[in-house]
C-alpha cells in the first residue's frame, strides 16, 4: 500500500518536474483525441444520414385492380409471414390518390387530373424490411408466392422507377462506409499509439540514467515502471479533459451551422444523449494510449 | 565475460572477512569494476562462485536481484544521484524502494545526513552541490539501509585531495561502526596512508594480497 501510494506520488511529481515533456506529450494526446473524436463524429454522422435514407426505402407491391378483398388479405398475411419483413401496410387506390395529393403542389395537380380520368393509381402494399440488404431476395420471395398473381409490379422490379439502382447504391455505400470507418479507426489508433509511444520514449530516453540508477539502488521493475505508467495515465486524463474543454464550446458554437447546413441535428442529438459514453471513451482512449505506449517504451530499459 | 570474448577477470579467489576494510587497486581496465559489477549482479560470471554472507549468487533469480542490491550499499565514482530529487529525497529513495514506512524514513534520513555532514544541504538538488557533497549524499544513500557491506567504486575519482580525504575518513568511520568496506581506488597516497589490507589486480588476476599493503603496480 505504501509502495502503491509512493508510485502515484512519484508519477505526479515527475509530471511537474519534467514540465516540457509533459506538455508535449499532453499536447499530442489532445490532438490525437480530438482527431479521433472528429472521426467518430463523421462516421456517426454519415451513418445516421444513411440510416435515415435506408429507413425511407421500402418495397412497394402494386396490385391489380381486379384483385378481390380476399385475395388481397391472403397475400398480406403471407407477406407478413416472411422472415425479415417488419410491417405490411395496405394502401388502397383512394389512399394512393390522397398521398399524391398531399405530396406537393405538383402532386395536387396530378391527383386532380388523375381523379378526372377515374383514378388510374393502383392499390399497393408498402412492405417495411428489418434489413434493407435483403430487399432483392424478399422481392423474389413475394413474387414466387402462390397468391402473387394479383401483383402487377413491384418498386424493385420497375426499371422506370429506378429505385432498384438507388437501393443498391445505398446498400453498397453504407456497407463501405462502415468498413472504411472501421479500418480508418484502427489505423488512427495505431498512428496515435506510435506518436505517443515515441514521445514517451523520448521522455524516458532523457531519463534512462534515472532508470539505471533506480535499478542499481535496488528498485524492483514495478517500482521503476509504476511512476511512468502513472504519468502515461495522467497524460491520457489531462488529454481527455483538455479535449473536452475544447470540444464542448466548439460544438456549441458550430451546432447551428451543422444543423441547418448539413442536417447534422440527429448526430448532435446522438452525441448529446451519449455524452457520458463519449467522454468515457475519450478518457479510455487517452489512458489506453498513455499506458500501453509507456509500457512499450520502458521494455528495453528495464532489462536487468 | 564480454561478447567479444575478452576476459576481464580470471582465477580471482578472494575471501573478505566481516568488518574488514579492503582496498582494491589496479590500473584502469584491470578488472576492478568488473569485480564490483559481479558483486551487485550486474554481471554474471561465466564460471566460478560468488557467496556474500550466506547468499550464493547462483541461487538468486532475476526477480530477487533488487533485494540483493538493497543489502549491499554501493557508491560510484560518478555518484549516480537522481537529478530530479533533493539530497533528502535521494537518500529517502533507497528506503522507499525497500518499502520502508514513511514514518521510519522521516526518522532515519536526517540522522544519516547528519552522520555524513549534510544536514544543511538536505533540500538542495544535486546540481547545487560540490563533488564532495554529492559523494557524501551517495554514501548516505548507500548507508541508510544499514548494509553489512559498503562497496565504494573509486569514490574519490572525481574529487580534489581535500574532499577525497573527507570521503575516506567517512568510510573509515563507517567501517568502525561495523560495516565491511570494499574500496577501489587509483590514489596512491590514500592507499599508502590507510595501512589496511590491499588487494592488487592486474590484467584480471590478483597479483598481490597484503594485510597492510602499499600501492604498487
């Protein structure tokens, strides 16, 4: 216990006695944490945007005007039973007309003329999917159903609609965004580790004689290593604190712009509601980088 | 002993009695420092045995080297003080690494600093001390753990004659208190004036071992 307290005290003291190196290490820690936070922000931003787009995509199944009430109900039950289908809503011819009417000023005109020629709009099912990736597969499952003969067309098959292309694009974009995001995050973590590792190694290099002397006086490895690990931890803590002190006011200042110009409102809300997770993550990253790089940097000086 | 197969010491067989004051002389490169590095297990002999007190060095594993070093006080020519710590803290550090309680440290350190005559400079940093004061700090650090053996590796190498004598007198005083002292030096006047046992090493071999020796190479 005494030793544990001593290690912490020494770690604290060293930070103040090597003020310049501590400042440098903390500064790099701050930059690293800021970049990683910015990066997390962008990833989540792109993902929420894509999620919104994906949420809007559903599968429309257009039905023949000759379909009977019973046929329609049977088909709805069947579609509902398919895996990965979260909801099926029936849109009658009248509903479709109303929808068109409410969509825009242009739509209102179109609806008017459509009504005049006896509403050519088909009734349809709007099928919501649990996972948008399987839209093609579900489309063909529905098509192969026994009850499918009342289907005239689907939004996925309709080339004029061009929705199929959009859907496939969104799927592939969001998948690659996730992948690229993950790869870049890992890459960044490694770069940060290397930078901090080097800074701390320099700090230790200037003090290698100290390490040598400590060992000669009979200090155990832990007694030598401890204060350096404490320092690494503290660089992480200070780095995270300073980063927070920069990020919070900065985000406040630019959030109106982000919300109005980029539609980043949901992302900002996400961060606001997960503030403690975000802050905790920053501390965790800082401490992780600090401790791991101190540990690695010390290895060669601790050989007996 | 070294990677390039130079043998620094060979066929050295010595027995040093408790409470003895032994001076080891030899020109640079004769193997004095290697002998000391062996004693604090900074190096391991390719063959042969080292026994200090009841400890056989072959039986000490890596994890216990720190404990061994805590039982032997060592003073170096270049002092090896921690530059970021004050005199008091440097001495206290030797106790801290041994897990001694803070209360005990507060009691022991001023006492030992008084013994070496550094009470006044307790809160100075090494950079603010003279060579003699630095060496006395190093001696205080070596002594504060009450070692049975004090090894002084050319402690006067960087000091002027006046300071050198102060240090030697301090070592003699420590020896009178019952600590075995092992001194290595180049300094002919000191060796001749000591009138203690002198072991002469040349080219890695003990060439002379006299009860009351003189410096002769």
